[in-house]
C-alpha cells in the first residue's frame, strides 16, 4: 500500500508493517522478484524476497506512474516535469523518449497496455497518447480540442484502461468517465449542408445502393444524390421527386421507384433512359415502394394501390399478380420472391403462379402482433425475421405459423 508517508505491507497475520518510510508513494509495479515504487523522489527498487534490500533510481524525479512491460523487460516511467522514460530491466539503463513535446512535461498520470504493439499514456492537461512499443514514437490519440477524431470532455486524464473488447476507458479530473470505441472501419456521417452542393440533397434518405463502379446512390425525398467515392464529389438527379427504392441492374444502370411518379431507369451517370408510369399502361400504380431484380434478372415492382407486376428480362413481357399494398420485395430462390405488405407477406412463384400468404392479421387475431410488414430477412431453417410498422421485430416460423 502506497501512502504519502511511505510504503506499507500487510503480513499474513494482518499486521501492517512499514517497508519504505518517509517517501510520498504514487505508484507500484511488480517485475519478477522486484518491486518498483514510484515516489516524488525517484524510483525505488525492492526485492520481494529481501525487503530490506533497497536501491534508489532517478533520484530527484517526481515519478507519477509506472508500467512494467514484462515481455519486453521494460519499465515505463511517467513523471511530473521530466517527461516519459523507459528503463531496461536487464541493464537498468534509462532512456527518455525522443521527440517528446512540452505536453509530456505535464504530469503523466496513467500508463497502460493496449495491445502487443501499443502503450497508452494519460497526461494531466494533455489527453491520451498512443506510443509504439518498438519505435517508441508517440501520437496524440484524443483530447478536448479538435485535433483528433475522438473528442474528450476533459484533458485532465488521471486513469486509462482497456476493456476486453478493445474500448478505451478514460477517467478525467473535470470530464468524468469517457469511453472511446475504436473502430477498424470508422463511421462517417453524410448529411445535407445548406448551400453546399457536394453534400446530400436531403436528409430524408429512403434507400441506398452502390453501383459496380463503387459510386453510392442515395434515394431521398428530394431526388437522388450520387457520391463519387474516389473524388468525394456529388451529383444530384431527379430533383424535387420523392425517390423511394433503388435497384442496380447487372450493367450498372439503376431502377428508381418513386412516390407518385412511377419508375425511372437511369444510366450510371444519372441520365434518364426510361420512364414507366401508370398513365402509359406500364404500371398499375405510380406510388412505388419496392423495385427488385430476382436471381434470373426479371424485374419486380410493387406499390401502394396497384397489384404486383413483373417484367421478364428475356421476353420483355409484363405479368401481374394479385398482391397489393407492397412494402418490400426479397428474392428467395430462382422461382420465388417474398413480398411484404400491410397485411403479412406473400411467397410468389413466377413459374407456377402459386401465391402463399403468411403472417397475416387472421393468423395474429389472438396475438398482440403487427401484420404490417416493412422488411424481411429469411433464415435457412424456415424462419424469417419481420420488421413491422408499430410492432417491432418478430421472428416468424413459416412451418408452424407462430
């Protein structure tokens, strides 16, 4: 036990005995048979087998924290005013890290392991730094300023630790406890910026597709935004049209279902190639909620107040199926698609014309379950996850109807 008047030890008979008197103890680290004690007047090395055998190192240094890297046989030493140093446990040679800035003259309150390559350093007034164990080079990981991707609520870092999932927990003097979740694939937020054409045209995004060329398409309430992922530039098409559903075809063209304006076919640059509407006799409704290609390339279109239709890829002919109020369409196999509606979902076989109805309101009349299906995810065991309107997420067994 380290205290402001020395180091103490509790014996097996519960007696408390003084091991190192007259020293202000800030930290303790074990390394094999040695015990290292960080004090306001250097580091003391004690033998666990021979407690009276003591050696003082770095006399005059105000040592705040210690960390023993056992695999590398190194003792990391954080100080107040003397920076960060590393001692070789075999030779007792102490080396200060090169390139330390003025921040490391602040109190170094915490040193902890992150992984086999990285040490984390908590600096009072400087935030959290990551240091490469091999090169001993430091980089700022997070602080209160806008210098890094991760923002801290307080720079007065007193404690840093890593949990089993790789998240970093930081305790600070003024900012409480923060947790930094370091992602292998960082998240970027794409949003509409007023007056900036190189941003989303609308924040109401209904669907997202990626083209074979890697460009990202966003269907919004104010048209389509196309983002070039290489250059970061944007293009906007079908402005002032509410676009609901996107479907990329094999040649890079994109089918677009709209709310009230039928279906468009655009090339990969956003130019209109075709426009299908109810007025022209090609659709049964102009309010399109889902456009999908099945495994054979046939195009399925479903909407609010018209029946489900399919355009055959080879013949170009149109077929209609008695399924209405469509919310989404999912291909199941080469013959069948699943169609989510406001009253359950249907399995439609395009070759036989057979239609099966599942998870409808009649099945659920004695249960507090919503039959208004928005989305579906089919499992291999005959069950399907159903995303509903107002009824949450349900797992439905097609064999038992439960």
